[in-house]
């Protein structure tokens, strides 16, 4: 039988001309699979090398140096920020045969090398709680912890990753050993969701020292990437490193993994374009194109724009995140800032597009876009294309802001004097006070209709308006009088704060209401009444007749503390009162006055 098979193989070789044989005859180069990921190759070996987490690394280093290491630790924080790395460095420092006096491990001895690389070490046991989460696994871990370390003066360290995956029963099984741990045994629990640990293992937390790991900053990630590239002998522009660091979202491991992908794609020639290609980011030209559509009012082209994004293979969720970043960059530019992560061409295009949008417009546009991100509806939607189209259309139809001075100039009027808001006092109703001085507030209006209408014919000002320009109402004058009180005796001021004022149905009559008692009697005194009439007359441009009224049953008068919304309404009423053309424009053009 064997000879028959050999003859058939010889016949096949002769007829086909191809090499026939088992796969193991082919040559194989083991060096083709010898690459080590950058995240593993450049994992820190010392406490001082861990980026950002100085509050944790310094504490552990000093505890190791002073012999004050706790028996249980809980490391919590986002992924890729150094939780497992610091747990390994702690195990290295406790078992290193050449540990420095400062508490740093040498990182080069056999024990340190085995722990750092994740290889099997007798005294350092790493457990994945996601796959070993039951009570039986916890009991087995408890039994292993009872054995002494293999090295003299060494420590047995158990590193439990994804600790939030342990069941309540597993935590209960570990509770006793954490309360009374064996000598020279240390537990390190690492988790990305500490709130789940609090729900399932609240009693355990009191037996652990908890360290919260922070997200790593963009600049720290960029510095680490630059060091890695320098050791690898590869150049990279700063904008490419910034893009990788921002995409890593605070995780050093994610940043190194992304850098590995970029190097694999480009062969070491890293550029901003190659980084955006690997990350699947949308080109900035798309956002510039969308900005032009909004500025020119091309609402119908938005549907074709989204379809082109899908045809070019872009992820709509990724496009949305870029949209929020672009609107934020535009708003920052409009306020005088300079976004650091925009190339020169995009920066100039955005600056040119700012001519069509004010900072108030961009604020409303960014608020619309941010609402989708806060709800997460785009990612969960079964039809994200429609949701994105509706979002872009809502932003396209957002109300535009027009300066009040420009509107009045177009209507043939003069800009109104600016209004300076005054601080509300402890009593009384506050309204606006007009001021001839400059103000930092800018009055703006947001039109709801875009079509032009002819300037309306304005009615002539009433004789009262001509005779008393800038006159205040009773409530406004009283609020100013309560706040300043320069024209009334000092002994009357406490009673003024307890009173409320309103206009009477009779013209020229002011009603002052306050609780019955000494205050009311004091203000009803003829000299006090005359002083109030003079003080109010200066503000109202005509001395009113004052009528005092008790609030009834000795109850305190109603103290109206004005809200910001009421202040704004009073300000707008005063503005319209001083500029009657404005009210006509608001009614005709269906405008909304903004602060």
C-alpha cells in the first residue's frame, strides 16, 4: 500500500509539474513574527516612568521604601492609564533582589524581568476576573494565598484585573482573608467600573486602600509618543502626534496601539494624512463645505452631502464627533482664540466662514449639536443617516443674530442708549436704570423671518415722552431709591426695604404697601411723605401723589425678589419705552429680543 501511494505521488509530480508534499516541507522564517507591540515593549519598569499618576506611584514607592505597604489595594480608573502596570511595578519592587533604597525596582534582574513581561512567576499571580468570577475561583485563590512566598523576605502578590466582574458570592468568599490576611500576602484589585464594586462588595472597600487613576493629558501622551519614536528612530510631525493623543482619549495604551497601526501602514513615514487615514477621521474639507452650505442657505444639498459621506465610507458617528469639534473651533475663533489642532488651510477657511456667523449663532449651533451627543441617540439609532440629516437641517435653520443698532439703522431710527443693570437690593422690585455711560452689554435680536419688509411708518411720540425722556416707572424708581437712598433720611431706609410699590389706576398716584406698625407710621409722617415725593419726583420727572396702604393683619408685606428672567423683561420694557420704533419693528418682523 505504501509503495502504491509513493508511485501515485511521483505520477502527480510528473504530470502537473507542481511541487506536491506536506506543508512542513516549506521553509518558515521565525523572525517574521518576532514583533513586540509598542504598548508592551515600552511598558514602564519603574515608578518614576509612569505618566501622570504621580499621586499613586509616589505613594507606593514611599510605602515600599518605608516598609508600610498595605495588604490590599483597589486601583480604579479608565482603561490604559497604568493600573496593571503599577501593580506589576509594585510586585517587582517587593520581590526585587537589587531594590534601590528609594523603593524603585532595578527592572533588570530575573524576577523583575519575569514580572514585567507577564511571564509565570511563583509569587506574582495575575487573575482575569472576567473569566474567573465565581465563588469557586475565589475559594481557590484564598487557598493559594495561604502558602508562603517562595523567596525569603519576598511577597506573594495577587493582581485581580477587571475586579468588578466578580460576583457578590466571590467577594464574600474573599472577605475573611482580606480582613485577616496571611503575612507577606498582598492583593491588588484593578477595575474600570468602581461603582459596580461598591454595589457588590461594599464591605470589601473598607479593607482596601483605594487609588483613583486619572486620564492622561494630551501633552503627556504626546511627550511619551515622542520618546518612543525617538528610540525607534522614526520622525513624526507634532500635529500627527496630537491627533493620535486626542483620539486615545486619555489612555496611553490606546495611543501606543494607534501609533503601531500608523507605523505598520506607512512603514515609518508618519504624517497627518496617514494618521487620519488609520483613524478613519473625516477630512476637514468636508466641514468647510458644510459651513459654506449653511452660510449660503443651501438646505436641500444637505441630503446629497450626507449620501456622499456614506458613499466614501465614512462613519456617521465619527463625522458627528468631528462636527462638534469643528463648531467648537469656529466658536473659539470667533471669540479671538486659536484652536491648536487645525492645519493652516482649514484655519484660514474657518476664518473666512466666520463672516456669516456671529458668536451667538455659533453658540446656538454648538448647543444643538451637543444635545445629540449628551443623549447618545445617534449611536443607538437604527437609522443614523436620518438623524444626522435632521440635525444638520436644524443647524442650518437656526435663528441668525442681528445687532439692534443695525436693525434700527435700517428702520431709520437711532440706536438706543445702552442699559446698565443694577444690583437688586434686599427688598422691593428691581427694574433697569438707564445710564448715559457706556455699557459692556450688547443688545441683539434674533429674527424668526428672513424676508425683507419695508420700513414701517412710525407714530409720533406722545407729548409725555417728549416732555419726560428717560423717566422711570414707580417700581423702577423705588428699586433705585431703595438701593441708593441718597435723597431720604437714613432713619427711613430700613422701612423702605420692607415696602413694595406699585402704580395706581389713577394717573400720578403711587401706592406704597408695608406692614402696619411703626414703619408705616414713620413713613406717613408729613415730613417723611414730602421727602419721598421729592426723591421719587427726581427719578420719575414728576412728583407723584403717595398713598400708603397696610399689608393687613400685621403680616409682613410681600417681598418680591426679582428673578433674572424678570430683570431681563424689565430691561426690555425700558428699552422699548425709550425707543418706540423698536416695538413696532418687533411686532412687524416677529423678532425676539436677546440680552
